[in-house]
């Protein structure tokens, strides 16, 4: 008997935990213990206005600012109200576009942006100054969430405590409703939590890579620490930069730098998992592999922020809200992903 038939036979046992398809209203959660409520899915704006050539903005990716605007509009119309950007995305262009999109649409989603520990930054004041510059690009007086993008490395690691203290200053100045970190390993996360706690400030989140193909947070103590301390894990690259969408396969790679990441071995290894996600998605009204992969992260208790370059991708992301995978489906995905042989790789600053 196929896995799909087994699931269909047992589906009635799990009706209580499967939310009606298409119901996005009320699908929200609190960011840590900050009191800031956001939708259960956000969208990462790394590709909006990208000037590095990685995503092919105004190039091989066949999208530009107009497509990004349509993506933003579709997200707002679908009920997604959490957008993640950063000062380094497009060297400020992503923030500028996000601010312009909000103005044109007349919408005020919760915006998250990030401070980059660039080599010339060493003080808590540099965090406040960077936040103020981001607010100008976004055309807003404050943001929902402000984060440290990655920990300082080598000599700059001496400034990491100062950067965390800068987050407290940002929060106390009313420049952000909540503060968080990104790419912090367990010990750094616990230290940041303690520094902020001593200043009466809540550490709301830690944004790290997490997906069916990159489950390191389950093993390196980061997810455990988040759960223990009441910190929300925000999952970036929940689709492994597109590998989990089912769009690509052996002999069919994306353009640009990602073509080197999507090796034939990795593309071949992920196919059984893609097949399982298609099977599971069919039992939820025709959900796509991408929607199943995103929903898997929600069911793990984390907040995913997949990217969306255009309206079609935004609509697909929105379709991952308003329902939940069953216990049996989660177990099957966990098992198959562990045996896929298509494991993704982590960023170097995760271990700094």
C-alpha cells in the first residue's frame, strides 16, 4: 500500500490538528515573549533589489522592482504581514523598495531588518546609528524587529557584547518593538539573552537556517535553547534556496551562482523527498512541495521566512498558511529527509 493511501486511511484520526485549507485569518504567533504578534509565516526580501547577482535581479532571474512590488501586494492581500529585510540586502536597496512598496500599497506590515557587523563597527552606538539609517530607507519611524545579522568574527568578536547592548539601546529608544539576533550558535544565544535580560529587554528571536534539508538547529543546541528560553527560531531558507520546491531536478538547474550549489548528486538525492511531499500535498487539497516544506517548519514550532520574488511565488507561500500537517506526515517527512542524501550546507558564521 502506498504512503498516500495509508495517510488517507488514517487522516480521520488527525482532523483535530489539521486546520481548514485556505484559512489564513488568525494564523499568527508571538515573537518570543516580546508581545509582538506576527503571522505564522513571514517573507524574506533578500532577493528584492539584489545587486550581487545572486538572485538575478534585473538579469537572468527575469524579475525586477515591478515584480517585487506585485509580490508585496500579493502577500498583503493574502494576509501575510511579516517582511524580513536587512541593510546589506541589495546594499540598502531591499529596504528602500520595501519602504516604497508599503507607501504605494498603503500597508503597514511588521518589518524586520538587521544590523551588519561590518569591519569598522565596534560600539553599541553603531547599532543605533545603523538602525536609524535603515528606518530612513524604509520611511518608517520604527520597525517591528531589529536584529544583529551575524556575530562579529576574529578581532571584531570583542565587540559582540557591545552589539547586543546596542540592541537594548534600540529597544529603549523606541526604534523597534522587539530585538533579536541571527546566526547565533547556542552559547552566543544564551549570552545575548543574559545581557539583554539584565537590562530588562527581551530577546525575541534567533534567525538561523532551518529546513527539511538543513536540520542542524535540532542537533547543535540552538533549537533547544530557543525553546528553553522562550525565543522564537526564525527559519531562513526553509526551501533550501529552491531545492525543496520540486521545480528543479537532474539536468534542470537554476541560473546564476545557485547552479553550482544544485549539484546533480543533490538534485537526484532530493527526489524521493519531493515525491513524498507531492503525495502528502495531494491529501491537503493539492498543496505543492514548497507549501508542504514550509508547513513542516511551522509544525516544528518555528517561523519560516521563504523568499518570494513575484506574485506567483507570494501566492504559493500564502498557501502554506491556515492548515497543518498531521503527526504521521511529520514523522514520514522527518524520516525521509534524514535519508535523502541531499543535505544542504550551513553558512560559516553559524559557528563563529
